[in-house]
């Protein structure tokens, strides 16, 4: 669940901090006060698309931070571990900064991540639904995923096994098609890849070897320069014609004779002594280096030859040794996949037939399990829709066999619905109104929140366009979802506001000639005033207040 949301310099929000609680929380206020802006901010910290347009006028960046309490969530724990993100005390701190330059800084528990990672983790944290966001229901291609999520413990392992063999079958099928499309060309390509593989493999490339060889070559080529420099240095210090050490020794003796007379003489004497002994040591070191010098012409040839091999491979296969090694892994994989080292097409075709039989068998199993699961989903949805005053609704998951299997199975799946008695079942995407779609979506969310304990669910005015007993039913359904998951809801319906566990009031006001949005949690008496405002508008009468009290009292009983 989300525990706290902090927003700075975002749209008309300069600085806002909200602490959220468990259960159902509603955000209410006048139109345009900034309720949806808060949901937009929440969407950004779970990977929504960012833009510099979000930044408040006069600011260089906007900053959003959310803290999430994660408990008993193995999926997200595994994901975080795989991405090297530590989680302490089941707490996840997510931060995002958007700059006017377009740059995004995203952090999870202090670690920098990209927006893709943020979006992937965000799927575990918050599920946001707006009044026009029923894409999963309005796109039949998503219906299969919804069905699979109804019973993931049973369907997910079977689907993964099916997909493993399906992808293997497609890989082999592609290799066979390539072979027969142009057998001669394919064989020539395999020959070429085999030659390239052996050439690179024989070279036994090491990533940093080239730099080391170039450094060694520099020393070998500069042998004469090194020799001359060392010999000249030794000659200057201690050569037969050199008096350098003798003269320094003479100066050392002269200063030694007077060093007892003054501290400054003694200091200078010690400096000369140090210089003398340092020169002696340097002379010995240079002499040893000269003695160790030996031109290994064969090693120079060996280094030159090795560098030439590396240059040739880089010219053929990549700009760097790393690129050559990447290409080596690519052709190694293709050679392994093709299984055409000996061009035994019969073995490959046998493997393809084996994988196809497994795909067909697993596909039928998957289809059968989905049909059983669909019956349970249909029954559950009808129960939920009945409680939302859609008692004459018929709902069915239609299965249509595919001409050939795809990576998701052997059937096309689509939701069909009839909302009125006597009407035929028709595709949900064609017949349901906005209000009906909202109720179908709420029915699905109610079922999924029961089965899977989703983290935080956000409803942004999904109750738009309904009233009366339907509004009351929707309110109760949202509250029911909040019993299994944390629910945040923006609403203009007093029935929804009244049944919430916590209510926040969003207010827009002018401060220092700037528009500011503020949020405050409403106490019991304040909730009465706000629900009364939602009932009657700007003018609140004693009768409206009584109605608001009654609505809150009924909600508390429920």
C-alpha cells in the first residue's frame, strides 16, 4: 500500500504531502481543484509518461516521492533482487524528478533506475483506472490476459510450458523453411559461419589484450631510446669522465667540517649528504637497469604478429575486440540453433514434429483449463453485476478456435454480454455503455482483489454518469474492494464519499497571486459539510445537512 505521497512544483501544486491509510480513501473537492493532478503525480512515480509540461511555472524541475509498504509480495521481492535493489523493513521509497530539459531522474530506495524499470515495478504497486480508461475491457485482445489472471496458479505454469515448446517449434520451423527456401545458399552461409567461428575461436581473444600488447610494443620499439637514456644518465652521475659524485662528496665534506658551528649549516650539510646518497642509489639502480637490458627481437615479432591478427579480426567482424566477441557469440548461437553442422535436415524435421505434437497437446490442455476457469469467472462476474443492479445481465466468455496456434494458445477469447432481458449476447466492446463498463470493471476488480490481494487501486471518477441506487451500489462495491486492497477514489458522488473510511478535501486557492492546491483530512463534522455540499452544490441548507448526516450514518452501518 502507498503510505505517503510528496509532490513539489507539479502543475498547480507547489508543495504537497499526503499520508494515506488502509481501506478506502476518497478525494473530494470542487471541479478543477487538482484532484486528478494528484492521481497524475501518482501515475508518474509508477512509470507513467513524463513531460516538462508538468513542471510548475517558474520552477526548473518537479519532484514526486512515494513510500510504499510491501508485505508478503514474493513477485516484487524477486524482481527487486534480480535488479540489485535492496528493500529494508518491507518499505519501498520511489522518487522521480523531471527537468525542463526533458531529463528524468528515477530512484528506488536510493538506487538510480530507468523509466522502464520504474514502470515494471510500478505494475506491482498501483493500479490506476480513470473514467475513460477501460482499455482492457474495450480491447478484446486483453480479455485472454484477464481470464488467465483469474486463476494464475493453475494457468500460468501451463501457459509457460506451452510457450516454451511453441517458441522452440517456431525456431526449428524457421530453420527448416530457410533450409528449403534456398538450400544451397543456406549451406553456403553455414559454411561461412563455421569458417568465421573457427577463425575467431582459434585466435582466443582476450578483451584487454590489445591494450597490453600495444604498451609492450611501445617499449620494445623504443629499446634504443631507453638504452641511450640509461647509459647517458649513468655516465653523467658516475662515468669515468664524470666528477659529479666526487664534487658532491667534496661539498659534503666541506659542510661537514662546519656543521657544528650553526644549525643552518648542519641542515644544509644533511641536505647535501642526502643528495649524495640518493645519487649513489640512483647510479646503482641505473647500472642494474642497463645490465638487465636485452633486445628480444623475437618477442617484438611475436607482439607485432599478434596485433596483426587482432587488427584483421576487427576489420572483418567488429570495430573493437568486444564487438568481435559479441559477433562470435551470435554466430555460435546461430550454428547451435540450426543444428545444420552436418546438414542433417531429417533430424531437424523430426525435432520439429515432436515439438509440434507437444504444442498441440499442451494447447488442448490449456484450452480445457481456460474453459473451466471461464465458467468460474462468468459465475463470479454475474454475482457481482447483480449486486450492481445489472441482474438481467448475461455474461459469457466466448472461445473461437484459431486457424493455427499462436504463442498464447489455440483459442481466441472475447467477453460477450447482454445487459437487457431478451437481447442476444454481443461483444462487450460494442454494446456496453460507459456506466455499464464501469460496473463490469468494478465487478472484475472486486473478484481480482479478493483472489490476489492487489496493492493499491486508484479509481479516478469511474462513477461518472450514474446516480441513485446504482451510485449507492458502486459505492458499496468500491468499499468492498477496499476491504482487500487499499483503494483511493476521486469522486463527485456523495454516496461514494460517505462510505469511505477516510476523506480528503482538495482545495484550490490564490496565494501571493499564484494558484495553490492544498489537501486536508476531514474530521467527522467536516465530512458532514462536504457531503452536504456534494448533495446540493454551493448552498447548504439544514435539510441538506440532515440528509448528509443520514447518508454517513447509513454508510457506517453498512
